[in-house]
């Protein structure tokens, strides 16, 4: 019995990511200005949303959603990339907070990006290997 395969729309996912981060940046900007947190905090929050959008789109490209995969593989990869985006959001929030407070002393941001990309690459290789193993064992 062949495992059902699906592909996801790259365009729909990318547009959803762009829309979500633009909405988040606008909401943050408005909240920071109206809340009296100042232009510096509004700018840092908007920069964070921009960084997360770039990272999210890169992860989406690495994920290759248009490639047909078994349903279980798609679910596993999507869970992994969502986890990576969450860790990136948490890390970027923390690091941008310190950049705003202590200028450029928080250069660990490059380390965080490298770690995130390594995690994505390793997850993709693992998922592909498991998928190939599953195919060869059932043929």
C-alpha cells in the first residue's frame, strides 16, 4: 500500500507569513507609540518582525513545501519548522531587547541564526533519510 502524498502551496504559505508579520509589526508599532514606549522600542519591535519574516521565508524555502511528500513527513517537517520559528522569535526578542538596552554588545545574534539554520538542515536531512528508508523497506 502506497503512503498518500501531498504538496503545500509555497505562494500561499509565503503570503500568509508576510501578512502575519506585517500585521504583527503594525500592531507592535501602534501599541508602542500609543502606549508611550517611544520610537526606539517601536523600531526595535518592527525590526524583530522583519528579521522573523526573513528567517521564516528562508526556512520556507528550505522546507520546499511544493515537493510532494508523505503526509506524515509533511507534518513532521512542518512541526519542526514551526518549532524553529518559535525559538527564533524567542531568541530574537531577547537579543533585540539587549541590543536596544546595551547597543551592539549582543552579537550572539549571528550564533542564534547559525544554530537555527543548522537545526533546519539537520531536520530536513533526517526527514528525507527516514522517508527514503520507508520507501525502500516497503518496496
